[in-house]
C-alpha cells in the first residue's frame, strides 16, 4: 500500500489533544514536553484554552500529538512512501523520518517556536496570520502594496494565507472588502510565519539543526517551501530552515503528492484541514484524518481493511 502521511500545522489544537498526549505519552516523552513548556511558564496539566494558542505551547503540543499518534500507529502501518508536513507539522515529519531521537524532537519544536517568537517580539508590534479566500491572486497582490503583509502559504487558486503586522492585516481586510466573494479569517497564530519578517530566524535555526546528528531521512520528506521530495540530510535541513521565512507552496505540494500515486492519505492532525485540502484538490484515493475517528483502534481497523 502506498501510504502518505500528512502532518498538520497550528490552529486546530484543543485540550482534548492535550489529554490524548497525557494518556499515551511515555514518561520520557512527557518529561521532554514539559521541559519545553516550562520555558513558556506552563506544563501539560496546566494548559487552558488561551494557552493552547501561545506560539511555543502550540508548536510543542502539536509535535507531541503527532509523535504520540505515530508511535501508536507505526506498528500497524505500511512503510510510508512520503511524509508531508504543513508549516509547524514539518518538524514532526522530520522526527518521524528519524533525523533525531524523540527527546530532541520535542526540544527542536520548542526551539523553533522560541526563535520565531523572539523575532516577532523584535518587530515591536503585534503580528500574525490571516486566511484569505475567494480572491484572485492578482487582486490580492495589488492589495498588499505598501503593507508589511506577505503571502505565507499558497493553498489553492483562490485560497491564500498571509502573514504580517496585525495593523496591516486589518488594513488588508478593509481593502479586500471591495473584492466580491472575498472572505478573511484571522488565524490563532501569533507569528508571521513563512514571511520575510522572520528572515532573522533562518540562520540560527539552520545552525541548530545541523548539530542534531548525521542520520539521513529513513523516509522521503516533502518540503513545503520547495514542493520537492528530499532524501539527503543536508538538503533536508536547509529546506526546513528556510521554511520559517519562505512561503509554503502547498498547492504545488498537493500536485507532488498526486504524482506519487498514493493509495491512501492519512492526516495525523490536529484537525482535518489537510485531508479536506487533498480532497478539494482532486485526490481520488481514500483520504482521512485521525481526528475523524473515535479512537486509534478505529484508525488501525480502517488501515487494516484497506490492506485486505
């Protein structure tokens, strides 16, 4: 079976996901996660709805959820032909590919978030991200003129996520009101990820990644910023580093996924957004998200049924 795993980004994490980690994490993993959350002044058991969307908390929690789900499912899955991470999900995809051990994955998820938060704080004013749909690319580009707002993720023909200064995001929303059919949604993300505003993060992040052993990926990784499949360690680390300040070409990534002729796509979560994007893109194979199932046993049964 040609299986492709999808690793979700920020925005849809919930306390139920936190509870899932608490229920299934090993003591060593829980210690590693709490060590990272301690730097944000909290712990897994202390999280509330507001804390879930703080940048460091969100990225560490998402990494932890995806790692817990992978470790539960891995013995029951065929070897994936490709790992595709979306935004913060790429860090977990690299962990699953075996580039570093479990505890280092938790540390790197926290380190990435802290570097991004520090660079955002250095801007001196609030920043974030906003989803824009129903607007032609040319109109959006024109509306960005003179604003510290940039295309961050190209999702589809008329679906884009932008990142920038909060005040300028508000101006952009006002400008786009004249665009018939345009719809804007401010995302629960506190950093202008994948934009030039985080250019200062790229080099220290790359340096940190280079110090994490010398193991090549065990599975091919799809780079979000390059929409290219990576198999060599050096190239993979360069791509992961540049991704923090470079737009993600997710529509092109879906084209690459289709070229791999998958027989099944499974989104580890949190949420179901990537599964919906894949279906909307015309992927004809079975596409599901873990969050659509009642239990991990149900996910395993679904996979087993497809293998018969």
